[in-house]
C-alpha cells in the first residue's frame, strides 16, 4: 500500500543506498599501490663517486630469525615485568636485547596490521572490513623478498597470513581466529609445531602468530583472570626459543611483538593509546639496554628485518632505519650504508620530485657520508653522519598525503544525491499518488529522472559531474517553484528541533565526534526535564523515574575516548569477587527482558505453550552464560562448557514461539479485529528482536532492552502526536545505542556477539548478529514506534495513511540529515590529521545507520 | 519580609538598580576570576572565601531596596539610626534561618540535578557540592533574600510571578541553568586546558548565564519595555487621555 501511494519514498530509499555506497567506496577507495618490486639492483653502488662494495656492507646477518607475534599484546603486559618474568629478566641481563615500544597505524585490527608489518605501507581503512576475507597480497613485501632470495620460511598461527601468502611458506599450519571463546587450543597448535620445528634445521625464518591473548581480551578484558596464565604461556614459548638458540651456540634474532594493543575494555580497532602502542622485544639484535623505552613506528620493523635478512627493503615501505637499534650488529660503514640505502629508496619512491629542501638535505647527507668513508668513521661521532639522512626520512613520512585526491568528484555526486533525497522528502504534494500525476509535479518527476540518470552514469565521472550539476539546478528549481513543505516538520516542539539542529553542529569538533554519547545523554536528560514542564503533572513521577534510570544506566558502560578507561559499573560487576551480585543482576535483567518480550507480543491463543517457550528461552540464555563465563555461578554446580546445546535450545524455542505467534496472527486476525494484523506482526517482530538481544547482550547489558521498552512506553504515553513520538524514539534509540557501550570508535564493536554458541564459522550469521547487536536499539526503537503507530488507529483510513507516510518520511529525514552534514564535513576535512582515526569510523557508523534506517523502512512498507 | 507589589514606579526603580548593579559587580567578578587563577579552584572548598563578597553584595542590595521601598512608603524614620533603622526593623532571625535552610536545600537540589545530568556519583563529591552551592548562591539565595520564602515555594510550584521584580529571579534562574548547560559542552573538548574540569566550566557558565539573565531583563523591560527607549508609548497616551 505504501509502495503504491508513495513511490517517492522508495525513490528516496534507492537514492540513500546509492549515495551512501558511492560515498563509502570513493572515500575509502583503495589507493593505487606502488607496484614496483624492490630488487638488488636498487642498492646504491656509489656515493658521490666513492665506490661501495654492496655485497660486503649489505648482507645476511643471521642464520635463523624467529618472529613471534602475539595478537593484542599491550605494551604494559611486558613492561610491568610481572607477567612475563623470564623475558623481562633477559632485558636486564642480556646484552644485545632491548624493549622498545611501537606505534601502530589505525585501524588496529589484525589484517591491516599484518600488512603493515610485512609491506611497511600506510594502512587502508577498508582493510577493516576485509579483515575476515583477506586475499593474496600482491604488493612488495618482506616475506616474498625473503623467499625470492632463497630463505625458507615457516609459518604457524593465524590463518590470515596463509590467505595473504598462500604458496609462500615452506611448511605451515593455520589456526582460525573465529572462535573467540577458544582460549587455549589455538595456541597449543602453534606451540606443538614450534617444538617439532626446533628439532629441524632446514629453515631460516620462522613466524609464529598466537591468537589466544586476543580472544581472552575480547571476552574478559586486559585485567581478566585468564590473562596472567596466557602471558606466562607466552613467556614459556619465548624461553623455549631463547634456550634453543643458547644450546645451538649461535645468536639467532628473536623479535617478539604484538600486532595491535587492547583497550581497557578489551576491544581493539580504534586509536587510543592502549590500542596503538605495542611492545617490540628484540633479542640478540643490534641494540642494547640504552635503547630501552625508545618509541618507533610499527612499520620501522620492515627495514630492520630486511637489513637483518640482507634482502631489499620493500618498495612501498615508509619505515625508518633507526641506527640505535642496529649499532651493535653493524659496523659504522655498514650501518650508514643501510641508512643511506633506505633514505635513497624512500626518496625515489615516496616523495614528490623536485623538493628543494629535500634535495639539499640529501646531498648534505651524502657529502658527510662520503667524507666519513674517505677518512674513516669516528665511532663516537656517528650521529653527525646520520643526522641528515634521519631528517630526510622524517621529512618524507610527514609529507605522505592522507587522503585519496582522485575521488572528490564522486564524493560530490554522492552528496548531491543525498541532498536530492532530502529535498524529495521535504517537497509538497509527494505524499499521495494523484498529486504526483498533476501538472505541478512535472518538474519533480523530471528532477527524479535526472537523479536516476546520475545513478546510472556514476561509472563515467565526467558525465556524472555534468548530470550532478543539472541535478543541483533541478533541485533548486523544484524548491523555488514547489516550496518546501513544512508539514513534516510541523507539530513538533521547537526545543526538539533546536536539539536536532545542534547535533550536526557538533561534528565540527573531533572531540565531540569521539564523545558523541555525552551529547545524546545530556540532551536526553534535558528533553525529559523539558517534557516535565510541557506535560501534565500526572506524568511527573514517571519522568523522574526515567531520569534516574537513565543516569544509572550511564554508569554501566564507560564509552568514548577520554573517559573510556575509568572503571564503570560493568567492570565492577564483572570482577570475580562480585559474582553473586552479578548473577542475581543478570537473572533480573533476563527476567525483565523476557517479560518485555512477552508483553510486546501478547497472543490470545496457546498462551500457556507460549509462556513455557518464553521460559525456555530465558532459562537457556541464563544457562548459556553460566556455562561459558566464570562470573555467573548458580547455587548448584553447573558444568562449564562451550554452551552449544543451550544456544541450540534457545533458537529452537525462539523459532517455535515466533512461528506459533505468526500462526495466531494469520489465522485469528481478520480485518475487523483490533488490534489489527500489521500491528500484531510488528509485535511479533519486536518480540523476536528482544529475545535475540537477550542472548546477544553482554551480561551487564541484559537489562537494557527491558529498560528501553519501558522508557519508550512511558515517555511516549503522554505524547499524542505521532511525529513527536518518532523524534523521541530516534532519541531513545541513539541514547541506548551509546548506553550499551558503543561509541564512534571501531574498538567498541563486540565481535563476540557474532559467535555465541556456534560450533562452525558462518560468516553471514556472524555479520548479521554483530550488526544486530551493535545497532539493536535504533532498530528496536523504530519497531516500537511502528507498533505504536499501528496500534493507535484512528480517524479515516486516508488520514491514517498520510500519518504513516509522515512518520516514515520523518524517520528517513532524521537519519539522512546528519549523514549529509557528516559527508560534507568529512569531504572538507579529508586532509585532517584525525581523518582515519576519528572521521572514518564515524562515517562507517553513520552509513550503517542510514542503511539500517532504509531497511527498516522497507520492512515497515511490507507491514503497512 | 515578603513584598507584594504591583508593577509600580518603585518596583521598576528597584529592578533597574538591582539589574544594573548586579550586571556591573558580577561582570567584574567574572573578569577577575577569569584573569586570575581563582577559576581553577572553583571545584574545591578553597573557593568558599570567594562566596563572601557575593553574599555581602546581595545583603547591600537588600538594604538598598528596603531603604528605597520605605522611602516610597514615607515610613517614619527613627532619628537615631537614620536609614539604618529601616534595615534593623526588617531583620528577622527565624526567617533568616529558614532562608539558610532553603539555600541548603537549593544546593542539594542542584547537586541532584548535576548528578542526573551526568556528574559522577561515586567520586568528585566536593566538586559537585561546590557547583551546587555556587549555583544556589546565584539563584536561590537572592530569590529567598529579596522575595521571601513563599515566593520561592511559588516558583517551585511553577506559579506565575507576581511582578517584574519577582520575574527577574525567574529569568535569572533559567538563564543560569542554561549557562551551566552550555558550560558543560567545553569539558569534552581536547584542548587539554586545566580549566576543562568539572565543575569549572559549568560554574563559570552559570555565572555568565546569570549576568545574561540580568541583561535580558534590563533590555526587555528598560529598553523595549513600556517606559524604555524603544518602548511603546501608546499605553502612556491612553493613561493621559
């Protein structure tokens, strides 16, 4: 019905989907990689007519190199000395060892970090999404360099590496990173192979990637009870390798590092200090105790490894050579050669030609290098020879462009399309079909036609640009002739509008983007207070209670960046000594949430069976948590397990319940019967979402769905106007999105939600559940509004229909407007220092939210 | 101590004097605290001495009102103390104690409001309490002092103001809260300044909001009001005819 009468809404949905995907793809366009493969012919053979013996100064330094990568190894795990005592003792007593800290790039997830470690290139933000679907790495990298120069490489650990390098390793075994609840098996598989390989001698480089620590972090956080045991295990692995080299009587290089860090809340992906700081432990290297505490970049590992292996440094590497880390390994002349080689390589591949300052610095450096070669290097004055090269390196890396300059035109087209979507939503006379055929809307139709043309032309940038211009003109013309319809905006208190306009204005400050939750929390409290002034005294106790509940829930999950690490109620509840409180709190949460889901879909038939099914759902969710976590304990002993059958039980009960309710709706709801069929269907949907959330939510968040349903019922009950209640539900949805611990940083996405009680990996379901878990509350808020809307039938069918259309339009508008503003802001700020750490994740969230709002509209269209 | 006025000449005079003096003195205070480091201790009890000039200033204003009001009523003065006898007559110990209790209740009220709007529950009690006391000093204290207990109760019960002078306190109350609300927006910014701490920006915002409230009333009544520069003279003419 909605489709027939409001084709414009579907046109708007199409525009939004297209504009978002176009903007997304062109903003995060994969930059054209440097396709050159470095080779031995790149080695400079002379400096200022002074011939060099390359074979001698740049050669393989180690017979054996072991690289141990421990996923999510934070700097303080090693640096505090308690967790890995053997390793820490080595730094204190062993000569050629040091512990430095490395800054990683964003996003801090495994795939882009591995790519950085092997290629030394700047990370792609899009790698975040490809994290689970990596393909073969075509770019020049240290692994393929080593293999092509005859080194035998072994690999054991995360199978992401095997997807990047399918045929490269001599022997390998992958472990999968999907099952975050598997703490020990993944690492035992690696260590078992390590023990076997230490008996062989046919390898040159061995790479180990341990995943267990990351899994523990996701589930328990960095202060969890399993962390010390896991770090001790890593310490033992290190001891095994260290003692192997000791027995062998040769100094093999051992590098132990993390690919990324871990937030205090356990996640990673963002750009906080704990996430981007990883330790790099270099054992038997070229450094000594004095380099302890040095700060390098993660990409600096690439030249270090290349120099140790004696292979060319990968072409796209932006890594620096740090003389201090190589001093004890190389002679001064060799060290300077390595530095010179890396600098010259960076200059030829990475910097724009004809940079006078750079040329000057480089020739100065070469002059002093040549003079050193001629006179012999004075060991204590090495830094004099080095300093010019070092400043050239710094200069080049600081001038690498941050964004892709080619995509601007398609970004503009995406913005134009979204603007047209908003114009369409605001136009007069687009609500009902008859007016669309009238003469006054001819220009609207032609405008839509141009929009469609732009969509199809998007492949050809020149034409699309011209069409985009035409679209802007057509939109202006339509607005001038038709006038903007304020009917959608009318009937809502101006205070709400003030707050809604304030929201996009906060995008101007990166801190407000990082701490967006504060905006929503504060404005929500303000709204409640203002509502208390607007509405009658009867609703006052309700509003006060809502305010108190809102404040209490705020302390449940600390989120954002600045205050994310302060201990919150959730941390306190998760502490082992509070397990009794935690269990009772969790039980109350599940009971409340299940009763909310029971009330949302109240059927008249088979009540007792449905009730039993609801009980089964609740019980199996509780038992699942008791089985998998250590924090929840019942008064009787319940065996610990992976909780497969509990979750299966839950799903069976959910499917049975939903299908029984659907049957009730379809059989017993006839048109004359109130509440009508669409309303009941919406109720069943709400029930399904709440029940699923009950399983997916973390224990401390189990109460949130119930709280949200309560708040949205009580808050909307004094409001008669449907549009105001849609604005309110938008507010509630966003507030609860942040209350459940989300933020505009990638690290707060809870990946464990995707793998609850599954015994085999299904990427589709995992993605679905992670999305549902993250955007649960905006979805739930809209479904509740929909149910409310359908329940409050009144007046003639025609007016009811126009009311539905108004609410749907408003919903689209509320999501599209901030997206449009944010698109423009990120277009303007695309050279901003924080473009990858602040703007890009927020862009990702905004796009997802818009797409979800569109899909919600499509679902509602099926119901209306 | 309760005044029940209509918008008479003397009410207007008193409101004018009150607004002008408050604007001047509070702005001076805001400037001084902004220029010195006094701002940074807004969250600790060390800032309590700073409250004394504010309290004294309110008391002086209170005295001035009574002198102006009594002069208007042409009350007979006792010869011994002159104007001061007027003040002496208006001092009521029981009412003062009740006023102080209302001030404390106001502090608690603002404390609760601050917590509900996101101030920390388990820590920073001192800061939140100081914020509550300061905001209460800016709003509830003058209201109690000048318009009396009943008027505050009426305000709390959301009843309309009696006259211009009472309305003044309603306005400043609203403006102070809005000022504190806006002040909170500075805390999350990443400027790394020492004053970006709870409750410094909020207290300062409340002070600025308070001044804005007085300015607003000034402009509303004495620039655009019935007797103001841009005021409508029609009513006067009607009266004259």
